C-alpha cells in the first residue's frame, strides 16, 4: 500500500471553519473543501484542534474508500450519513 499525505489549510474560522484538504498519494492528488460548524465541534466534547478533527476524519475516510471517492466539497457532519460508525471512531481516535 502506498503512503498518503494529508495536507490541511484553514481558509476560514468564522462563523464556521472551512479547510482545504489535499491528499497526495504516489503521483496523484485530490483536493477537497470541508466545512465544520462550531456546533458540530462542541458536540464532540474534545480538546482537539479543528485541524486535528479534520485530519482524523480524512484518515477515517481513506480507510473506507479511495481518495477519488471522497466528495470535493462537504460539511464534515455528513460523514456519519455514509458511515454510521464515524463519530464513535473519530472520538476514539481523538482520545488516543
């Protein structure tokens, strides 16, 4: 398996966060724009940074699908619509 590199750039912090996420693998890359509401962040009850949540979320996604299958623009809260175990696994990985 080839290694993947996840690059995260915060584009906006208010009123909610918006990030540009680039996933590099071998000679290819994909780009994604991800939003995360403050409300979603509060529900996680974590001390983790917003960037760490995004990184762990993308690691989760990459364990479940190829980078090319990840939507190019989405709100992070919709991941649990596609993967019901997302929130449980995210909270666990943030606490490790």
